[in-house]
C-alpha cells in the first residue's frame, strides 16, 4: 500500500501538526491534503516525499495550503547557532545568512533570540538590495549590506527610472518594481553582484572580490551543470536569466 511506502511522510505530518489533514489512496495514487502552519513546514513535507519517492514521484499528489504567509518560519536560536547555521537549515545554504541578519536587524544572535525567517525570493534589503540595484545599473558605491546615503541615492535613481516617487524608501511598490526589473534584466551581470548570485545559488566563487577569475568561471560552470545548461563557463543570456530567477 502507498500509505505504507509514505508512512514517514504521514508521521511527519502528525509531528508538524498539519491541520485538516486527509489521506486517500485512489487509482494507484496517494492523495494528501491539509494546512501547514508555515511554508517551511510545507517544504519539510515535500523534502520527505522526495526522499522516499524521488524528485518527481507520480504515485502521490499533495494539496497543502499554508496558514501564515507573512514569513517563512519563526526560529528560536539554540546554543551554538550562528546566522550561517540558521541559513543552512532554512535555505540549505549558509551563505544566504545576510538575508536573515538584515531582516531581523541584528549583527549577532544569542540563545533564545526569536528570529523571523523571510521567504528568500521575496526579501529585499541590505546586501540583496545593493546587489539588485547595482546589477540594474544604479550604483550603491559598494556592497556591504549597510543601507546608507549611497544606497538610498541608488534607490532614488531606480525609483525615478520607474516613474515612482523618489523617496529613497523601499516601500512595497518600489520593492515589487525592483524584483520585477531584476527578474527580467537582460543586460550584463558582472563583478560582485555576479559572485554573490553564484554564492547564494550554492556555487561558491571563492572570495567576493569582484575579480572574474578562475574560481568564478568554475562556479559558473558548476551552476550551469546543476541547471542542465551547457557547462561552458561563459555567462550567456540563458545562464544569466536562470541565475536571476534563483535570486528574486
């Protein structure tokens, strides 16, 4: 029986206290439905399904909604945890830790701190804001994760280019316009923005120094291999498009 095959998935659903859960086996397919508290818990269910049935199982269907959509999850810091460790847990990539630290406006964490983990693609701020603005041609005069006058001026420049009020504040219309422009950017991608995108995709170029040397070329080739693209090490249009889509 399929319920036996996916028993660990069903057990995980009980552990996570999935609400309104239902399991039906019909015509050789296991149908699972319910409501997870957060998107992270929904992803945990899918991770277990893939562990049992492979990346694209055909014998199980899941219809699961999420109760809380304002954030990815809430995390209480345990002894010995760092932002890197926490990012590794939620994003499967410790190098994405600036997103969590920026979002919570913290440089350090301590046991029992409660952190809001943002949905990575939806978050814009700190280092990520600077990367996106710089890639779109609005110079932040460096990428250090600190939002000062230079980043505000770059944001004003972007807002003006999109016919938005040039306030220098990242309001929701500006955030959505920035993400949309970044996802559809068809210009070049180079220097630190390129290296940070590669790093956050799980393909480290080594140091983030803006120098496109051997390590960066190797990271591009590894990213292309992972995404089923021609592993040339060259930054062609399809590679840029795919890389941008992983970030925003």
